[in-house]
C-alpha cells in the first residue's frame, strides 16, 4: 500500500481523527461511517459547500481504517484530473477508497467512465467506497448516467455548514489536544465566536496563528502577543469571507451564462 501511495503522491494525512467530528451536527454522519467500518453499508456519499470539512473527514475515515489494520487510499480528483486516467486502475485492492472533489469530473467523460469501472470492480471485491462532492449526486452534471445511478445508490449526507458553535468547538478542542497546542482562552473564544464558521477556513486560521506561539512558553505570552493573535484572526477571517463572496459571485455568473446560452431564440 505504501508503494502505491508514494507513486501516486496520495499519502493519507495523519493529522485527522474521527474524534474531530464529535459535534452534534456530525452524529448521523459518524454513525454511517461506523456502519461503513463493519460492512453494513458498501458506500457513502457526502456533499456540502467548500471548506466545510469534507476532505478532513475523508482523511480521518481513511486513518480509522488503517488503525483497524485495513488498507485505505484517499483520492483528490481535483489534483488528478489532469493526469493519466489509468491512475484509477487496480485501486479496488484497497479496503476503502475515498474519492474527493467528484464535481470536477464534469470536465472529462473519460474520467467518468474510469470511475464507473472502478466502482464496479470495488463492488465485486466487496470493498468500501466513500465519495465527497460540493453537490448531491442528483445534481452532478455528468454525461454518464450509469455513473450517476451508481453514486445515487449511496446513503447520502449533507455535511454541517459550521454555523453550530458546538460543532466548531468539538473540532477545535480535538485538534488542539492531538497536536498538543495550548492557547490563551481569549484566543480560543475569539476564534470560535469571531473567526470563520467553515471548518476548513477555521483550521487555516489556526495554522496561521500557531507559529506566533511556537517559541514561547505559556509564562512568556504577553498581552501584546495575544492582541496580535486576535487581530490576525480578524484579518484572516475577513480574507476568508471575501474569498467566499468572490466564489459565490463566480458561481452566480456561471449560472447566468448557462441560462443565457440555453434561452430560446425569438423570431
């Protein structure tokens, strides 16, 4: 398994754990993951907006399979779409195949067909499949309807959007505990209440501020350092919000352009 991951540059991110998703909004999804563990379900489909923790969860599920002495591989189709489609060959030997960023396959009927055959081979070998996308399977604009049928057969869950404070708090506490990081309570509370709500963005801000404290003992943290951290959280949160607005604007423009191209002509 290690050789396959090395050749594909698809190493599992070991900084992810199912304990990160202990918040109430994730309970039904984690229950489905447990059913995936024991083979009660063969495949699972997750969808939701960008930066809501889908990729982090896929890594955590793969890690949990490895801890059970099973093999797992995590594919980001966003990274693979411009490579050789044969990269999907023979992956059905893994106990779990986690496939992220499904929506990008709209660009390639060849990749859609390759994924369809991978799903069929995995089913024949009774392997587990985990999918993630920003859209429900019924809204994916794929030309290969047989692939859509396969995906739609998965139990499907929309991931939480991060607006629930309890979800963010559970994830933050789990990550801090696993990494052995300790922050002043004012920083943690500010990140939870004033920082980004989306899990991916919150983790990016956390990684951004941590180096500010890496060479400081707890007794050496001054009010000035804490103030700098709070200001950095605000700045990074604003940047994340502006990025969200730009992305939403682009999506609206794409939809408007599609509608314009499909409008009937008046004669």
